[in-house]
């Protein structure tokens, strides 16, 4: 995913990068119909943050949507075959690949996921756990239909992600900080922002950190319990590790 020249998206880029730099933020979820420019937006965000974070790119694919952990395969080449179905082993190997790229820089991990609507369930869960535990930031693109995978959508419900719904350049952006998902049925309201707080934002200035665009306070982040991937630990841990710590050293 190469950075492309974007026309009329400066405000959106500024908002997305500011969200990902904030402490307590976890993810930016970009939703748009085909051709609007969500892939170019994700590449632009990655380019802006490449000097601050280690970028690892993942591409959803219809051909791999039924293959468990298929999209993570480029980062699992050293994983023993007998551990290929172990979520804990996959999480540890993925993190070790990040550590190799990070070196001694102490940088944060930025996951850039294109076409997240085509991810398999296993890969989605691994990515969501990395964000939930505070070990990574995430930028994910998706079409409104079929929509975000449940594990990524849950990040938004839990207050760990901001959803930016892209429109054609010059028509603003919709920011969703909680409430009912218009593309998924059967969900009630979540968090502290009602559905009517969704509105098209002029993006100048961006809304204050930690507040809903409509002025309300978002609900508290409910971090899921993440299994400790270290072989010598039998218990479970809650998320919230420091940016410099990960599955190998917490």
C-alpha cells in the first residue's frame, strides 16, 4: 500500500493522525464506498506516522477470508507448522516480527489493514487483541457493506476506536463515537454518545480529545481480558500495557 497524493483530504488526514497520537486511542476505522479513497487515506496516514511508529501492513482478501490467519502469513514464516492453529503462538510470532522491525527504537506498532471486511475471524481477533491490550494502534478500511468484522466493530463499541465515514472530497466527514451502527442490525446504543450525535464534521477545528462530536462524553473503554501468550503464565491479564511492552515481556 503506497502513499498516494490526496486531494481535498488534508483535514481528514490531520484528524486521523491526531487521534492515533493520543494516549488512550486505539484505532481509526475508515468506512467508505468503493472509489471514495479509503485505501489512499490509510496509506497517507501511514506515511505521516512512519517516522513515529513501525508500520505493518495487512491486506484483506476474498480469497483468504475462509483461511484462518491467512492474511497474517507474511509475518508467520518462522512459526512451526504444529503451532499454525494456536492463537497464542501466532500472537507471539507476530509480535516477534514487530520487535525485529522496531529494533531498539522503542517505537509503537501501527497496523494498517486494507479491506478489513475481507478478514478471516482468527486474524481479526489477533488484531483486535493487540489494540485492546494497548500494544498497537490500528488503521482499518472497510466498505459499509458487508461492514466491519465484529471484533473490530467491538473496539468502537468499547470506546477504543473512532469511526470516520468518508464522503467525496469537499463534503466533510462523519465521525461516529458511539451509538447504533447504521450498517449492522440488532445492536442497541453503546457507550455514552447517542446515535443522533453522528453528524458531518467540517473538521476545522477537530473535536477535543475524549469527547463525542455532539458534545457528550463517550462511554468508558471496556478492555477485554486478553490471554497471556507467554508459555510460563497460566492466568489471564487485562489490557493496558505500555507502548514499549508487548506479549513477550508483559
